[in-house]
C-alpha cells in the first residue's frame, strides 16, 4: 500500500512502460512536488531499472547547488518560470547518468503567489539526450494537494512525450 492517489500510480506505470520500451533512464528535479513523482515511480517493482536519481530542489540554493541553475537566472526570471524549469531539466541530465529528465517548479499554495504568478502556476520541462528540451506552463486549480498531484501527472505525460519523440 503506497498511500499515493490511484491516478498518479497509473501514470507512473505508463512511464515505466515507456522507459522500458525506449531504454530510458530518468533523473527527476522536483520543486513544488517535493519528490511526489519519484515516490510514485519508485513505488513500482522494477523501478531501479529506469529511475537513476531524483533531486528535490525546493529552495533556490538547491536549484543552484545541485542542478547548476544560475542564481542570476533565478533572480531575473523567478524560480517559477519557463527558463528555470528548462535549466532544471537540463541540469538534472548534466548531473546524472540518466538519458532523460523531468523538472517541476511551481506554486502549490496556499501562499507564495506573486503578481502574474497566482497559486497553481506550474512550469514543467522534460529533456532527453540529443533532443530539444520541452516545456509546458499550467495553471492548476484546487488546494495544495490537488495542485501537486495535477503537476506530477502532467509532468509524467510531458516526460513520456519527450522520451517517445526520439
């Protein structure tokens, strides 16, 4: 029993199948989801064959220290931005042996909103070796748990598209 929502586990199983079919190994860089994607994926038997590592980079310092995201970029664009999500995904690839990565940064609430970035604002990025990094922006609704779960599901969908694009 994992205690994770059924929809999240279903999506994790789909990611596992895509990874196995494509020989993909993953590095995960999670901020607002705090390791929720990693928890869902590693709840599956056999996940050690495709999950290479995960980074929970909740703070800006962690994004810089662990993923190599420029502190100047975070200062200029904000931690919740397309540019930072892309840098997180590319940094996860660069700081791992994985051949695909996923990054999630957002505002799950109930606090943290700023002008132009309401609660539920989430940026996702997926990178794969020798392919362009993909990005998505979402504005999810609901409470903190709903935003985190929706972010994790959407991120895994983006990751599967990035892996299958090759």
